[in-house]
């Protein structure tokens, strides 16, 4: 057997999808992977972006950025709330996200996300990873 780092071509992507689908059918689950993004703009200028994806019964927030000069104006909060409102009532169980210690742990706590665990980085604590969850049935 030979193992090597390699870019996936369309045929390999199809093989992966086919094999995942077989396993999902065995367990009577459906992945429903779908990326999403929401963009906040003001006067035709992008001021914030949130991206993520859905998988099985969960929503994931991947990236959230607010342009520096617009921070402190609740744009990040509005973007997070937009994701919550968009997916609420659509058969999803929860929203997951991960942020580094130097980024936004307190912000997500302020938005009502519960800390599940912290994965420590022994070399640089600023890179500790904070894993958060928010369940749809707990939103008010």
C-alpha cells in the first residue's frame, strides 16, 4: 500500500460521497451538508461576514469577522442571531463553534453559547481552542 498527500479530483470526491452515503443509509441518517454565509453591509460596503455549514442535525459556525472600524456596533451579535433565526425550527438540534483564546470566547458566552471544553495548547495559550454549543430548544 502506498499513501501520499494528494489533491482530490472529482472521481475521488464522488467515491467519498458514495461511501459516506452507504454508511448513512445503514444507520438511517442523512448528512444534509450545506455551506452557508451571511454578509452584513452598510452603504454597499461589507462590514461583517459569518460562514458555516450544516451536517446531520447540527449547524456549525466556521468563521465570523467584523471589519475592524465597525467593531463594537453589535454587528457580530446580529450575524450570530441571523444564523440562529435562519436555522431555528428547521429540524436542527444545536449550533456548534470553536474559537481560539485570543479571539472571542467572551463574545460567544455573551451570545448565550455554553462552553463544552477547552483544548489547551501547551506552546501558546492564546491558541487554546474553546468549543461552544447552543441548543435550539434553549433559545429564548
